[in-house]
């Protein structure tokens, strides 16, 4: 009887300790999502200084699919942005992690600090700094190009290269984040595996291909998925560098949503765009989680 009573008290204590976190999750995550879905099914307008909504069903979603070319240009640009930016970030971050892995002492500390510097700079500073660097008339990059006899390039005003310029800034900004995660993964690898294979695997390339990469695969998948998800949320670099222009060449999903909510004051349509974007990101999260689980299952069977 004493054991049963103690078990009940422990169960009550566990439930009680989890309750604040559960309430916080509902307030900060679940309720806003359902509220967003409700707004996407409504037309929101103002009357006597108060917001009022009228249920319109799926009309906002029909408008998104039928009459929002700017939003779909943003979808296309966001996909291009995410794929290219994350690919370069993963490659550069992994190379940087490998270069730092075997260093010791002061050289390692200095190189790590240099690699991590971009990620600690505030976005507003990054925007101002890169506008000065890439500016057509007074930018430092164009000054260097002209100094060697090359013509000036309108990095942020040419619709053919503006998106790639922003991608370059994002690669510079977020590669340190990838570097940090991959370096942590490299340092957590079991050294005994490398010692056991030192007679069979002689070159550095073979060690990288047959030992390091397979062991790092879970970390690589998680890092890749996390960066893809964050890339779909890009906003500040677009807002600060190009404002979505010229034309729609650097329009991205979040900038379209921002413009719809605040510039056009169309809450219902902006909410519908947000729900569609949230659904796409949720699918991406499920895919990444599935890949990680599949990898773990294979490791457990091996």
C-alpha cells in the first residue's frame, strides 16, 4: 500500500512539474498557430478603431494560388536561395571544421575566433556593411575591380545577379554556424574507430570518405535540415540589402508576407501565405526527422 501511495505521489509530482512547460507550449506555440489558421479563413477589417473579421472560407487561399505572382516569385527565389546558400555553407563549414580539428593551443583559438566572427555581428550592421561593400558607385568591391581595370558591377541593382549577391552575404553570415555544429560533431567521433582502421585506411582522403563522413552523417543531416529550415525564414538580409528588388529578383516568401501584412494591410491573405509556408516547413522538418530515424535504425541493425 505504501509503495502504491508513493508511486501516485511521484506521478502527481511529475505531471505537476511538466504542467507549466505544457501551458507555456500551448500559449506560445499551439494557440498562435490555430489563431493564424483562423485569420487565414477570414477577411479582417477595421471598424471604429477595432478589428473585425468576416469568415470567407478558402477565398484567401484561392487568391494566393490564382492572383499572387509576387508570392510565387518569392517561393521560387526562396528555394533557389535555400539550396545554393545551404550547399555552400555545408561545404565551406565542413572544410573549416576539418582545418581546425587537429589544431591545438593559440592557433586553434585564433582561427576559431576568426571563423565565428560573422555570426556575432548584428544583422543591421551586416546590412549596412555589405551595402557599403557592394554599392555600385562607392562600394569597396567595385573600387578594387576598377583598380585592376575591370568595370564596376551593380551587385544589388542588377536583377540577374542581385539574388546571388544576397546568397553570398548569407553564406558569409551563416557558414560559422555550420562550422560550429560540424566541428562539435567531428570532436565527438570515437577515436578508437580511426585507430582500428589505421592499417586498412592509409590516406587522408580514404579516412575522410570511409570513416569520417559515414560517422558524421547524422550530424550532417541535422545541420543540413536546420539550415534549410532557417533559410526559408530569411528576411533581414533581403530587407536591408535589396528590399525584394530590383523587380521581384530577390523577393522571398517572408518579404511577401511582410508586405501583405503591413504595406497592404491584408491580414487574411498574409495569414494564408503564412499557413502555406508553415506547412512547407513542417513537411521539411518531418523529412529531416525521418532521415535521422532511418539512419539510427540502420546503425542499430549493423
